[in-house]
């Protein structure tokens, strides 16, 4: 049964693994490639929750690097849908694209 306040279409499951990703950001007038790490928290068919080491923002597109997990084997890209502070950590919700 789906909770009334639950907006997700797909159930999440715990999924705690380190991950490495890259993204491109506009730095003044140059496009800069950033490589960073994070930790995944949960996964669903359509997305991933993470703690990000780099301050990602809504709309950033992350490309996963060195991904060996069978659950993420086909998942190469995700867009940041939301970001919030969780204590000193930055938590983000990603949607696979």
C-alpha cells in the first residue's frame, strides 16, 4: 500500500555502495569537468538517492564511472531532481536517464 504523502512511482530499497561520477559545470565562461565520489543510499527502478561529496544542484547530469554493481550496470546517466542538506552532508535524489 502506498503512503498518501509518497510521490514515488517505484519502491525504493536500501543500496549502500560507494560510487564515482563526473559532471560538467559552467565555471565563469568555461565548461569544467568535475570528477567526484559519493555514497548511494537507496535505489529504485527509476532513480537513486545519494550523499554527494561535490555540491550538486538541481538539473546537473551525473555520469557514473567505474560502476561494477549489477543493479547499476545499465545505468550510466542520472539527472539531479532534488538536493537538501542532511546535517553536514549533501543528499540528492537522482533520476536515471
